[in-house]
């Protein structure tokens, strides 16, 4: 197994040493993505494109690697995030904001899970209903659109494009909306952990 320091040194070098390291890393990422995405209906061409994009990101981010995991684990995480982001962009390519926001109510519904009791489901449904009400009453129309689109799974880049703005503006609306919702829920005695559980469950 190649040591982390060796990966960094080789990828940061020049010439044949760097080329060989990139080639080895590429093979690892291709194998890993094929395994991770085998049930997603993706083809080899998609994997090759994602790995190429991921390699560029990895090489540009070598100085951000903190050594908290193996280098290849860190690199694979970047490749997987790149793949998921691209799949989401493709999925929402022809989906309008109106469609995703109009369908977002389904995102906030409770699923009947065997591992939860009826009382737990009722409590969680009450929180969902309150979240929906707070979104409608506490947020501006554009903030509602951003939050509901995010809950519906639409990527930030796509939201920005549909709204005729940029990523930074969407992040600002997202931040302001979350702060409003947090303040509104705290005044009702609902904890941040409970709200996080709602959003995680509805994603």
C-alpha cells in the first residue's frame, strides 16, 4: 500500500513520477466508482469523465489534505461527491423550479417505518407540519423557493441558474432562511437537533 506521504510527494512532483502516480490513482478511482455506483445505472464513459474531473480537483486540493484518513479514502470521497453532483445536475436538467417546489410537500411527508412507534411518527409529523407552516409564514417568497428546492434535492448551481442569480446569492438566501427558521422554532421550544432530524429524514 502506498503511504499517504508518498502519494502527496509523488503527485506534487514532476515528470514520470507524477504521471505514474496519477495513473495509479486514476485506476483506484475508476474501480472504486464502478463499485460505488454499480446500482445507479451509470456507464463506463460516465465513470471516466467523473474520474478525470475528480483528478483535477484532487490535484488542485493536495494542500488541503489533513491526513485524518488514508489519502485514497480522501480522494475517493472527492470522486464520489463529484459523481453525485453530476448525477443530480443531470436529473434536474429539465426540471423547473415550479415543478420541484410544487412537489416538495412530498419531501416533507413522514414515511411509515417499522422501527418507529406510532407515537414517534405522530410527533415527527407534527414537526414536519410546523416546518411547512414556518416556511410559508416566516420566509420571503424567494427564500421559500430556495429552501423548498434544496429540500427537493435540487443542486445549488441549478437553483441559481433557474432564479437568474449566482451561487453566492443562493447561499445567502439559504443562510438567512435557516436563521429565520431556527429563531422561529427556538421561540416555540423546538431544539436545533430536532429540526436537523427533520431535514435529514426528509432529504
